[in-house]
């Protein structure tokens, strides 16, 4: 995979993918990104020492670690185990004012969760990020935290980063999220740990619940009732807990789709997190007709995990909408690739959230998949994909979006000829070994 330089002199990688005759392999994806963020953040303000193994190697989680260290957290990597962190908690009031601006990089999870953490801290913090992150909406987290008593300022009427956060004396609130969001829900719950009185967060649909599970493991009384989660504060202390991070199902999804759409494939994915709030991609692929088996189900700490086996399949179109969308929002780019190959039409609705991700994923998916010969209609809140045709290799762009880069790579495994993906290096945001794993299974 050769590289080239962009106008700023940075090296940009170009990935070239051709369809292999056979696609085989056993792959262990990196640790779950969502769980990694939360494990290191909450253990940083706990009492005691925690060991976090299989921590995500992606740039997003590294940004969270760097920001927490700048706030005074004691986080160390084991020299002999790069994927293991040791965290010595500083307690709920042990953080300190950073000497410089915090940089969340490309990670909205980092920026939003830090807002919840900093909402109760008695000092001023400024958080920025790259151009993509500075264009993503932050008013959805600023609004509830301000109602709790924090002072948060941002650009464009407190809508975008950089953000300035000044902690305050927080009070509990009852808040209903306009859009289901695990990031915003988690930020409010983290702030609620220091708030006077009960805080209840209700959602229109169920989003991933890793924060709730981890808080319960750390000794917090978290009440879950239907689509509402409650925490009574202030919580005196969190107990540090060791966390073994399961494999990231969002990363595993690329290989599930790869095996299902390739004509001669069998891929086994080991140690994958199968939290029911995250398994929408499995449900959809099974509904499409994928030959997918779940094996060796077990648990690590408070999270379920399993091995997944996927083989070549005859897929059919499906409808994806409503409460299913929050359970697979990050997997929609690669599900769209499966839909291009499936017989019939796949309709994805109620996914307008995709327009405010790292890119406008609805627009860019429609554009790039069309380059490959797919029949894709862009809708305000989703896509209609008319499948059954043959994809053709073409030159594509990731638009700087890690999930789009990897989804296009998977499309290249079944497209005729060669597929070239520009800015392929952005896969490292969540899955640094993606192209290496693709090479190992026969695809690059």
C-alpha cells in the first residue's frame, strides 16, 4: 500500500484491494473502543488500582488517555503488554487543572465524556480536537450539563468545539434525550456522580449501556427502568475494578460482512463483545440470510462475549429503522456494503445521526458506493440500496472517515478489478491493524 503526501506534507496512505479467490482466517479484532474509553476514565477517578487489559489501540482511546494524564490521572502502560493499562485512581476530587488545552483528536466520545467528568471539577478546562471533531454538534451535551449547574462555552452559540468547561455545584435533573446517544447519556451519568439528588436520563430508544454496567461493577446504585437510567448522587467513591475489554463488535462487523458477501469465505472472530445493546449488526445479517454462528458464549466482568463464525451467504434486502438503529449506528457503513450485494432492496431510515458523524456518512456512502457501481438513493435520514448487481473496482475516498475507509475496503473484496481507497490510514482511529488483518486473510 503506497503512500503519498497531501498539501500539508503529511503522508496519506492509499490502499489497493482486489478480490481474493478464497477468504479465510481467524481474526481477533482490537479491544472495544466504547468500553476502553469508559474503563480508563472511570477508573481514573476511582479509589484503588485497576488493570485494563486488551485496551483499544486506536487513536481515539489514546486521546482519552492523554487528556486524563493532563488532568493528573496516573495511567501507565505495561512495557511487556502494550494493550494493558494500569490505572491508579485519584478519587472523585483528585483531578487537577491542566496546564494546556486538552486535545481530543478525532474522538467525539472523548470530548463528550470529558465534559461530564469536568462538569463538577472546580477549575477551567479547554478541550479542542481536529477539524472534523470541531464540526460535530456539542450542544446536545452542553444543554443538560448546563442545566445541572456546569458552565460550558463553545463556538456558534455554544454548539461546537473548542469548548471551555468550568465546573460547578451540580444538581440532579430529569432529562429526556431528543436523540438516543450513549455518549450524551454517559456524560450526564458521569456528572450525576457528583450531583446533589437523583438524576434520570430517558432515551427514545435504547443505546449502548457500557457506562451503566461499569458503574454498577464499581459499586454505584444504577437503576434501569425501560428506557430510563437513574443515579442518586452525590456518590462518595467509585471502587477501582479490573476490566478485560472484549473485542470490538464494530470492528468485527467488517469481517462478518466480508465473509457473508464473498463467494468462498469462512472467517472466525474470537472474543467479541456481544452486549445486547450492540448486536444489531448480528440481528440484521441473520435477517438478511447470513450463515453466522455464535459460539462459546461467556462473560468477562460485566460484559458478555463470544466467538462468531461467518461463511459465504446468499443475502436478501431488509428494512432497518426505528429502535434498531441505535444498536448498529456505527456498523451502517459496512451493512450498506452488504446491501449492495444482497438481492432486493435494503432501506435504512431514522439514521439522520449519520450526517453528523466524522463526515456526512449518508452523503458520502451514497457517493462512494455509486462509484463502485451500486444503485444507491440518498434520503434525508438514510439510504435505499438496490442490490443484486456486481460491484466494480474504482478509485474511492474515505473522506477522512475511518468507518468509510474500512467499509470501502470490504467492498473491494467482492468488486471486479482493483479498488483503490485514498486516505486509508484513517482506519487507525479505531482499528490500526485493519489492513494488516485484511492482508492476512488474503484480501490486499
